[in-house]
């Protein structure tokens, strides 16, 4: 096995664990702070969503290249080319979550053209905004970004529903058009911040969407550079691929260790992520593919 392949295999674990560890380190850094805003920020950090990933309901539909009608998201498969934010198609390289019978709570966003059902922490684009916001921050009267270029889709009602089935497809662009609305493939990392990862005193550090897209760079290299088969199976009871389930368990185990161990793992992750993101930027996600 080539060094390139070894690097992306190791990198996929670090990409999923790293996002969680960064947030944990932020939380630890906020402990003991005297400012009320800092204590509140600690409470707002939602570590569970980093590995769990946000989802769409089974009623969602997407537009697949070569298909004349919208395709139910439950029928979507790894390798399908789906419509994204700039009217182009991009491949689905993996699912963060795909469970046909799991019950979940969804924000039901009613618009003039239909409805979008999406978990509260999932990110969706407002019209005219560069970065997406949490679905549970959307209010009546907001204008979403529609699929047709610069189209505006007004929100007429927001409700909450319970549905069976959760689906979280990852695309190479990090965006996907669902029920005619441009959404992110990712989630917000904090409960109290709708669009940015926030540091002390509410300072905006980096958009949630950008942070997650960078963090999943090694996963794209595994799925696109090694073999799609590594990322196309949901082989555990939670409906998560094995790499997600493993990273979830590993993250939990690391959190139970001392702060010294956590910081060491965090520093190693940051160093490795910097290298792998640079490699993807220069050579693309398929650089490790068999020639």
C-alpha cells in the first residue's frame, strides 16, 4: 500500500475525531472563566452533533443527474450526482447517517413552493448570505436560497415534526439542493451560534460550514481516492458507516482521558489535518486512487 493511501486511511479517523476534540478543547479553555458570557458559551457547545451529523427526513427529495423527476432521498446512493448550490452536479461520496426506521425531530420549513424537513442543527442557506445557518434559527418571513441561481424562496411557516428515517448525504462541494432549497451537507457545532463557531465573548472564529468541510477532507480522500466501497455501506444498528461509528466511539474514549492526553491527540490531529487539507487542495481528493 502506498504512503498516500496510508495517509488517508489514518486521516479519516483524525478528521472526525478532530472536530470534536477542537470543540472540547474550547470548552475546557472556557472553564473557570469569570465572565457570564463565557460560562454560557460552555453550555452552548453541543459535542454530540459533531459525530452524529444532521439529517433530512425521508420525505425529502433531491435532483439526480440523468433523472427527469426528483428522487426520494431514501433512494439516493453513493456515487449519484446530485444538484448543488451553483446549479452544477457533484457526487455523493458518503452518508454521515442513513437509517430507515430511526425516529427523529425535524424542523418543518414551509415555503411558497413546498416544505423542507431538516434536523434543527443542520445548516441551510438564506438568500444573499455567504454561509448557511442552523435550521432552527429560520423564522417566518425569512428568504431561503432557491435552486435556480439567484431565486428567492420565502418562508411562510415553521413547525416541528417527528418522522421516521434520517438521511445525511455528503457531497464533494459540501452543499446539496433538497426540495428546491440549497442546504449544507453539515451541521452547526454549537447550539447558541447559528452560523459561526464562536470563541470567548462571542467572537466569530470560522463558519460552521467551512470548519466541517475542511475537517472532512481526509474522508473525501478515502472515499474518492481509495474506493467508494469503503464509504457505501451502513453496517451497524445506528445506520452509520463503520468509519463514523468507530470515530464516535474513539472520540468518547478520548474524552474520558486526562486533559494532557486530549491535548496531545488534538495537537497531532491539527498537524495531520493541515497536511492532508494541503494535499487535497493541490492534488485533489482522488490523488491516492489506483492508477
